[in-house]
C-alpha cells in the first residue's frame, strides 16, 4: 500500500469515481464508500491518499485503487471555479458493478461503456440511452442489462472463454 499527495487535474468519470491526478495517474474510488458524496473532489483540489494500492496490468500502471482501509483527504480546496458532480456509489451502476470486478476489469467496463455512449450519442441523448430518471434515482432495465452483458463479456474474456464458446 502506498501514500500519495497530488492535485486533481481532471474529473475523468466522476459518476464512476474516476479522477486524474497531476496529469499522469488515475485515481479510482469506486471501491470505497464516500461520505459527503466526494465533496471537494474538483479540478484543482489537492488530495492526500493513504493506504492505496498501485494497480498494474502487466507492466502498465492502471492507477491508484482503494480498499476499505484507504482514505482520501482533501487537503486544499480548489481555487478554480470548477463544477462538482457528486459521486453516489449507491446510485451508480458503474460503482455497483465495480464492486465485483478487479480494478483492471473495472477500467475496461468504463472504457467499453464510454465507447458505446459515444457511438450511440447521435441517435439519442445520454439520459435516454441509459434510461436515467433523476427523480427516482434509478437506472432503467435496458442499461442495467447492457452493463450486465459488458461485465459478463469482460469476465469471460478474462477466463479465456469466447462468446461463441458459450453456446
């Protein structure tokens, strides 16, 4: 486990708990409950990370991943006027699926989801694509099935099973 201090340079995917530190390393907080919905996690904020795991896939550094022993402390608030998007793991299908995946698999889930969102953005709005209704704080069945399929494909590839071998 490592400790690290840095500045949030980019909120890559705040609804999934993914941030970039110092323009070079990713921070994944989906595996950690967040009190205050990650308030203060904005571009320009200085954070201190305690008891984080430096995760690698082969020789490539994926980023810092947290566990239940990890702590993120905002040591200096952002001097910039930057937006804040709350990280609510109980309402984030990404975070809910991420709890059952390794950090490398979680990163792959986020990449595939983003590619699908970009591919179908011209056909419909993002909110329609994922069937999100803010009043109910719930995601529609179609997006949940889509995420379930993506997760199962990732896990099958990890085990060396190809989709055609399943049937």
